[in-house]
C-alpha cells in the first residue's frame, strides 16, 4: 500500500510539472506564439485592434489591411516569430505573472503592417485581463509539484524500511507506471485542453489548450509506454510466486549427528 500511494503522489508531482512546463511557462519563441495564434478568436482580437488603428495612417481600407495582417502575419511562421514578444506578454498577463497592460506601440505596428507610416499610430492597449481560473491553476501546480513529490519520496523510503519482498517492489514499480500513464493523460491533455475552457470560456483561456495540443503526441506515446511497462511489471510480480526479501539473512548452519557427524 505504501508503494501504491507513493506512486500516485510522485506521478501527480510529475504530471503537475509537465502541465506547468507546457502551458504555464511563457516564452518568446516562435513555436509558442504560432501555437497560440492558431486560435482564430485570438487572431481576431489582434486584428481587430491593429487594422482599425493603423488603416488611416498607411492609407489602406480597414478590410484590406485586416486581410493582409491575417494572411501575411498572424498565420505565418515568420509572423509568429515577430509577434512572439507580444504573445509572451499576453501569456504572462492572463496567468497572473505580470499585471502590466499589454500594449502595441507604433514601432510594433510598423512590424505588423509592414509600413513605416504606422510609426505615428497611437499606442493601443489590448483589452486583456488576468484570468482567475488560470492564475489559480498556476498556483496549485506550483504547490503540488514539491509537496506531492516530497510525500512520494518519503513513502518510498518508509516502504523500503519495512523490508518488502521483491515481488512487492516489482508490483510497486508497475503501479508507478500505471499512475504515470494516468497522470500524463490527466495533466497533459484532460485538464489543459478541456477543463480550463469548460470553467472559463474567455478568448485568451483558449491559449492553454493550444499550447497543450503541441505536445499531445508525446503525451500519448509516454502514456502508452508507461502503461505497457506497468502492466508487464504487475503481471511479473503476480506470476513469479513468492520472492525473497531484499535483506534475507543467511541460512543458519545446523549440526548433523549420527554416524556421519558434522556441520551442514
């Protein structure tokens, strides 16, 4: 039982770390920006601010400029790399790391609309607010990682102190594999992709599922590997009969009497 509880605790810590790393760690990389910009509503929010604000300055219609920004900037890899700093600021803002407003300056407008006349456009503040659901989840993950991990390691040490049989160790490793598989699916897919938007369906909450979906193939592959290894170990622990303990005392010698006395 100690090894089972330890397996669950350690797997929860590992799963929380995974979710924190993939969905709650903002960065200014092109891949992260591209993943978030895959959401059409987020692109629309950017476009709905940029095009009306800069159309007059660059002497283009709002519709024409909006189409250009959508097709040539927001949906391209090069555009994602250029938008990455803004995306990072927005990501920090929605999860409660940074409370400063996210602003698009005239200099940034030049990069987006690719016209130097946009320099004179007044700075635009994006209507993004911290999202309580995401801020709370980030805090929970931050506490869960060390607490569940420490509890799991403590239980492992207590389990080893009781001098378990080898089959119990093997079964414990199998249970750890199953727990890790479940944790990967829970923290790598179910929570970030479905639970966050089910609780709060605001536009920028959808950035979290987009980030999580980047690593879904890895999550599923790891879950499958952990499951197969866990099942194999559990079967091995139940089919091998009774095992000796890790620290089994040496057999005591005994005296043999009769016609052929001696120690055996």
